[in-house]
C-alpha cells in the first residue's frame, strides 16, 4: 500500500518565492547540526522531496543560492527578504528539504524533532 501524500504550499516572508510540494504528512522536523543549519535554526522536512514533486515560482533573480564545502548542497533563499526556503541536499542532489517555518498552516515550532548529524558528512 502506498503512503498517503499531502500537498503543502509555502512562501518566503515577503512572498517573492512561492512553492508547493507533495510528501507524506509532516508530523516531525529534522534539525541538521552542520555549520549552516545550526546557525539558521530552521526545522526541515524529515523526508527529501523529489524534483517532480516540488514546484517553485519566483521572478528571475529573486531566488539566491549559497554553497560551501563540497558545493554539492544548494541552500536557497529569497534575495529580497533573506528567508531560507529550501535546500537541495548533498546526499541526494536535486532533491529538496523545505524550511518548515515557510509552510502555510503548519506550526513548525511545535513539531517533535530529531537531530541529523550533518557535521560528520
């Protein structure tokens, strides 16, 4: 039996970056302890989202990307308001984890979370 998929939508703070994605029901958060995620402090989707299930809308030049280390992961953020919206992961390039704080109707701060050992990748 296939898991039930939910559709979620989200935005950055100013609304210049908008996205929708499909994943299983979000009932927990993943917190990564790598050098950027620990500073950002945002909970991420516990599962990665394949590119076919992620739809992003942003005016050209609005979505900015930061990379470091191996430069495989792509940390995306809004160039207008600065909010980190999602990351294309290092271990599964092209797949996304979404900043749970950007998802409409989800109380991300109240979700149970697990820490992912990103420091030792």
